[in-house]
């Protein structure tokens, strides 16, 4: 069932009139590496938030300055995702992910040399450049190993890597920060990123479902590219971006401000904060591993993508938005922590599903570029939300009032984004209008 060694190692189908089935063992090995890639990715994202209090204390930072440092991560994040997306059909996924991971390691070094606001910002900006394309391009790489009808579970696992990254990194990095100083956490992440890059270079290859490179089984020419304007103006694409935007607002707050909020407003100790954040990530992981396969099962039963994928992602963001609006005004620690878990954990459902719906209305050869565009626009809250939150906290009569206002703003954004996704995502309709195939392919056994 495996490809000949020369073709398999290049990640291409063997030449000839037919394309042989992919090596499933290699497909799941690549999946495991990409899940690990996302684990490291989100550990890198989380470290500044987990070290926020000691960094602010040591450097004497205001909430506004810390918010600026946190937002700097997203200064070039979206632009990087956009640019790399357009090169994805020309550069192998193996090379792209390898270079990204190397840059992650380098990005941790400036603050180890000199701990100051400029080096913190420099490291976060470089990290943002390297991580901007990470989610979309690793998903693109994953899709090269699985046909459309088998992408639900791998997609959930890829995004699940983000939840695992926070779940694992919160206690480990908190332990390093508490016992060895916050710089030790940065050093550890540099080593881990470098190790992943070296292993990936030996094991990561592009798969046989890379339609942009592999010949078609029927010998026909690949379809001509569609104008990006037509693709991006579909309701499905707009709704997918909207759900990603609402989810990204909550995720940006979780990385930048949730640890500080739990410590300063709820009075939790550092290890208790790590436990709470791990619990939120565990909820996200459970939802990812149950909802996405359920969506695949619904599609197999004939349920349209509008309801199985589109409505599900919009509803998830709306539910999280309601919890976001409620928890700042809730009395009782347990109830508030539960609402915090829903507010910051439920949005994870939207991330794999918005890629799934976007992929249904995009030719495979243009998927990487469109994923880059979706990631660039959908993750803009990372540039806005942390800085706005810091400003609101500094401008309010009290820190608690500032947090409450910031969370209400987040809730409004999320509810608007989620409702928009439910209203406009119509993959089957938009695929027909674009002239793409919409019939379902039965799973192979």
C-alpha cells in the first residue's frame, strides 16, 4: 500500500495513470509531528503571559506597557501568514515548517541577553513573524496526507496540539519560572524548538494529496485558478473569518491577560493559576476530540456542511461570548471559574471547523494561499485585544472595573462574530456558484 521509496520520500505520487494509496503509517507520523509542532507553538505563545507578573515587577512595567509588549507579537503576525500562504504552492511544507521552528528558537534569545522592554518586543515580534503562518501552513501540510472525507479527526488533532501546548506548558513553565526564574522558561523553549526542527527535517515530507504538485489520476489538467476576489467574497469565507476573529479575540486575552487576572483579581497562587489554565486547555482538548469527529459523522449521514461545520463554529463562539460577559459579575469562585473555562475553552471548537469550511470552497492548489489570508484576517485580534485591554485597565477607576469593561468588549465582539458565522456560512451553495465539485466522496476502506 505504500509508495515506492523514491516517490514516498519526496511526498509525491508515483508517475503514471494512477496515484497509489498513501502510506497511512507515514501520514499519522506526520500528524504526530504536526501536533507536537502546535504544542511548541502554543507554549511559545503562553510564556509571556505566564511570566507576566514577575516580568512586570522586575522591570517596573505598567499594564499599558505590558499590553503593548504582548500585542507586539501580532505586529507582523497576520502579514507573515498572508505572505507565506502565497508561497505555499512553491515551497515544500517540510521546508516551511523547518524554518519556522528554527526562528522560534532564535526569537527566545534576545531577552536572555538583555532583559528590557526593547528586547522583549524584539523577541515577540520575531516570534510573531515565525508563528503567523504556523497554524494555517501546518494544517495545509496535514491536508496533503488525508483526502477531504478524512480530514475531521486530523484537523481536530492539529488544533488539539494547541490545547495540549497550553495544558502541558502552563504547569511546566510555571515551575521553571517559580523555581529558576522566568528566563529559564525562555531558554527551555529555545532548546525544544530547535530539537523539533531537527527531527522534522528527517521525518517531515509532503504527502500524496498535494494536488498542486501531484499529477491527477485521470491524466487531466488541473483546473484553472479562480480569482481570489471571488473566493474571498463568498459568504462561507466571510463567515469562516468571522468565527476565527471571535475565537482569536478570546485566545489573545487568554494568552496575554488571563494568568494576570487569575493572580491579581482572584488571588490564586502561581501553581493554582497554572492548574486553572490547564483545566481550560483540557476542556478545549475534550471538545476538539469530540466535536470535530462528530461533525464528520454528521456529514457521513448527509447533514450539510452549513449545519455540521458552519453553525457549530458560530454557536461555539456565541456560547463563549455569553460566558465572557457573565463571569466578571458572578459571585462565587467556583461558578466564576466554570464560566472562565467556558469563555476561554469553548472557542477552540471554531478553529479546526473554520479551516474545514474554508477548504470546501477553495481549489486545492489555492488552499495554502487562502488559508494564509484567512489566518491573517482572523488573527488580527491578537494585535488589538491585549493592548486595548491594558489601556482599559489603566484608564478605569479600578483594576477590576477595567477588566470587566475589557471582557464586555470581548463578549460583544464574539457574539457579533459568532452570529455572523451562523448566518452566512453556506459551503455547498458557494461551491456550486464557484463551479467546484460538491458531491460527497464515500470513505475508502
